[in-house]
């Protein structure tokens, strides 16, 4: 190749080419390089350039490096530098390939090389790099996984967020099918949707899928799929998966919270209502609604604290759940009210009653909290669908009415709704309102039940039992309103009205008949909490001198008494006045025995619940016998309650119980009736007192002097 030929070829090259001296003198430049440097001709450029070292490279270090590499290695390749476009001093980026050429004849060395202007390319790359970095930052930091899948949904790219969200290395997911990680229950439905996305370019879909975390748990990912198969830059389906597990679980929790009572884990009222409404709507199922109300729960809460109250409610909930028949819905309706929805099918009334009885039985088992053992009593009212109503409200109201009736008849009882109940009992709500006005109108009356010597039948005393003389409904028994009065904070005022009447009555009888008659007064644990109680009682006693020595206070709910602040003190103060304290319903509140240590007790009453089944029940007999032995060894007065039959009297008497009360001797009666009995007894004892004392048996009885 001639020199000219070479020159023309040299000039035709699309990239710059040069020859320089190692010292930096520009010897040759082809047309491309001349233009790169802003000149028109080679001559123009060669005359303009004097020292390439200082005039071309933006960074002198870069030129140094170039020379060092050429000298040590003999060539450079892909050498990228920032240089000045020589004529304009504009900065551009170039890539050089160069080598050292040695002319052996002339004994000279040259640098020959090519120069490519890569400014535009580099800018594009920089921009790309920046956007890529931005992209990476986004995909890596954000809680969003980006997956790129091919049209078979094989994963071709996974962003770094798979680490934080799924505990998986992005690379480990490559080539897997996108749905390999999706919950089977979700994938069937969603795959169809994604197939639609895949077959329709530029379409998208969003859904929440459960995706398997490496640790085996399921994450809820909001998944956005975008078909970019037609987009040359993508050629795939892009999935964006956002972790919404927490909010999803929160929502799910909210959903269940809306149905579940958070304290007991039972269904709540809303869920119960929904279940019952479903039954009603389907109309082809018979159900029984057992409405359960605990007695005196507020007292537990107030005196033992909410923690104990909560404990009791949870224990009750557990028992109800276990005792409820299969398929039943067990719910806490609020406060201390529970309900069981029993599917009864063709079952008889007996079977429904058996369920109610079983529920009562498990509720009556003693509960122990913080070493205190006590018993919860409850009442159950039952309504039946479809017999007793065709809508939720009516069925519940009727169950509530039946419950109320059960409560007023006897504690620990159940009642199935009977249509007349509604008319007779009206609603409890009205009753509540009426209680307040009853106090104002002084509608409470005291009835008296005789307490007698079991051997001779001699009258020893009376128990004062309150009755509510309702202007329309007539006489209402205490069980129907005492616990409500307690919870409404009204028991103190009712109790005071009772005490006022009873003490006046006792004072009158003592004066008239001159007999040492004992008067037993029922005092609620609520009253003992009232700081005014002792003061009021003392004021009353001061009004009736000589009565204190004949007065006995029967304390019920003794399981709770010792935890009530100031209680033993109140009892001690009253004892100082000569008043005696008796534990009522012993046997029901087992822990009552511990009170024998805490404050001075003068007597105990054997609960009628243990007397009723005498003498046949072995358990009740054993309890009765041990309470008799206890009273004996502690020298306590013992009165057995609820004696209805002669064989009960005989049994108790034979075991050493000398006193009792019950329908066998007399029902609670008004003061006038009681007075007839007292008068008769006084007359009789006046006649028979001599033989009575002679047998020596009735020496403990109150005989007129
Ligand atoms: P308690 O103190 O255990 O009273 C005995 C209850 O047994 C009375 O019910 C009485 O009528 C009933 N009874 C008596 N003998 C028999 C019998 O042979 N068979 C049956 N089945 N029952 C019998 P009552 O009068 O309905 O009183 C219920 C409860 O109400 C009382 O139980 C007492 O805890 C409470 N109470 C009554 N009067 C008052 C009061 O003035 N103040 C307070 N705080 N509570 C009262
Ligand atoms: Mg009593
Ligand atoms: Mg009692």
C-alpha cells in the first residue's frame, strides 16, 4: 500500500486515528479526528496543537496513566478519557485504542491509535445507570417485589425485595413458575385471571394472593400484573407484589373481633343475633334459646376487682362451651349475660330441659380464684323457635322474661317461656325503674318466718324476709329484685326500710309478749360496704333499747365478705352493740368457712339446698353432718333452712341439729299472722313451761320466765 493510498484510507475511517510522538507532538490526524477536535483540515489542526499532553486531556493524571501504560505495556485498549475538543475547549468523552510503533531504521518511536467520541453514548449510559440505580433502589428498598415473567409465567427476573418479603434470594426464584409460590386455594382462581392478562396485551389485574414465605408462613401480597409482552423493552408479564399481610391480618382480626367476645372468646351478641336470624330466615330448623344470667356478678367485680371478675367470666364461658350440646352457638351477650342457641330438631321438651339443667349444673360448680372459692348462681330462661316468636327481638325478650321468672321463683333455676309470662311479668326494665319509686313510696314489707326448736317445735325466733308490695302486680318475692337492687345500689335503702320495720316489730313483740325472741335480719354484702351502714344501724338500735341482744344479722354472699374493705370492722362494731352475726346459706358459699377465722361468728345456717334432698342424698347428708359437727365443735348456733318434711326434721334432729325453719313449721308470713303464732306460742308455753323444763330437752328454747 502506497503512502497516498494509506492516507486516503486513513482519512476515510469513521473513527479518529492519529500518530504522535511519545512526548505529545501531534504528527498525523485523520479527517475524523480533525473534525472531532473542531478543525476543518489536518493542517489547521497540526498547526494549532503544540503540546497534546497539556492541551487535550482534562485530567493530567489521565494523560500520565496513558503514557505509563504505553511505555510499560506497549499498548492501551478501551482507554476512556475526558478531553477538550481542541478548538472549542468543549469537554467530550473519548475511547482510545493505541500502541507504540517503533521505526527501527529511523530509530524513532511513535504512538499510533484510534479515538472514538463516546460522549453521546456515555450520556445515554449514565442516564441509564442513574435510572437503573433508581430502579434498583426502588425495587430493593421498597416493600414491593417486581417479577418479570415470560408468557409461560416462568420467572425471568426477581427484585431484591423477595429477600425481605419472602425470605428468598431473588436468584433462587428464577425459572420457577410464578404460581409455584402461591397458596393452592388462591392460585386456582387467580391463575384464570392471569391467563386472561397474558392473552390480552396491555391489560392488567390486581388481586391479593397468599404467597409462601421461605419460613413456611403465608404472606398476603397485593399483586398487580401487567402484560408487557408487546413492549420490546420488556417482553414479559410484570408483577408488582406489595406486602399487605399486616393490614390484611388486621382486617381479618377486625372481622373476627366483630363476631367474637374478646374477653371470653365466645361469640358476641352480634354473632348470636346473626346466627339466630339465619335460623329464622331458613325457617326449617327448630332451636331453643337459653338465656343465662348470673346472680350478683357485679358484687364480685366490685369487691374482688375486675381481674377476678374477668377470670370468673372466662371460667363460666369455658364451662358453657363444654356443656353446650353439639352444634350449639354459645355467646356472651354482654356483662354477665350469656346465651346458648341449641339446635333441637325433633327433640322433646324434656331434652331441652335437660340441657338447661346441665348448664346450671356446670355453672354451680365452685370456682376458685386467688384462693377464694365461691359459687356462682345463675338463672336460665328458654324460648323456642318457632313456638315463641318469629323474630330475634321477640325470641330474646321472651327468653329474658322466662329467665326473670326463673330468677324470681328460686335461684339456680330455669324456666321455659310460657305465653302468659309476658303479660304477667312485663319487662325487667320497667321493674328497674319501678324499684326506685318503690323505695320512695315505701312499698317494701317485712314478712316473718318462724325459727323453731326441731324437737319441740317451740318458737325461738323469726327471720325477717322482705316483700315488695307492688301496686299492680301484688306481692313480689325478694329473689326477683334483690340482686338487681344490689347492682343498682339500692339495696342499702331497701335494707334500711326492712331494718326499721323489723326492729320496731321486734321491739313491739318483746314488750307485748315478754319473750326473748330472736330476730334474724338479712344483710347483703353490699350493705356492709356502705360506710353509713354501721351508723344507721346503731341509730336504729338506740331507738329500740333492748333489741340489740335479740338481733342476728344473716350475712349472705359470705364468699366475698372478707375481701370487702372494712367489713370485719363493721361487724365488730355491731358486735359491740350486742348484735350477733350469722353466716347464711352455709354450704353454698364453701369459702364462708374461712370467715370463721376473720370475724366473730355466732351462728351458721345450713342452706336449704342441702336440706331438700335429705335424707336420701349421700352427699348432702355428709355435708349436713359435717356442718353440724363444725357448729358443735365451735359452739355455734346452727339453724337448718328449708325443712319441708317430717323425715328431714327427724334426720337433722337425730344428727344433732336442734333448730330449723321451713314450710314444715311455717311459711314467711305478714307481721299480723306472725303475731298470732307468737301469741299462741306464748300462751302454750305459759301452760306447758313446767313439763318442758322437766324433760330438760327444751332448756335452750326461749321460754317465758
Ligand atoms: P334466705 O336468707 O336464705 O331466706 C330463706 C329463703 O328460703 C326465703 O326465701 C324463704 O322463703 C325460703 N324458705 C324458707 N323455708 C323454705 C322451705 O321450706 N322450702 C323452700 N323451698 N324455701 C323456703 P325468700 O323470702 O324468697 O328470700 C330469698 C332470699 O332473699 C333470702 O334467702 C335472702 O338471701 C334474701 N332476702 C330476703 N329478705 C332480704 C332482706 O331484707 N335483705 C337482703 N339483703 N336480702 C334479703
Ligand atoms: Mg337469710
Ligand atoms: Mg339462707
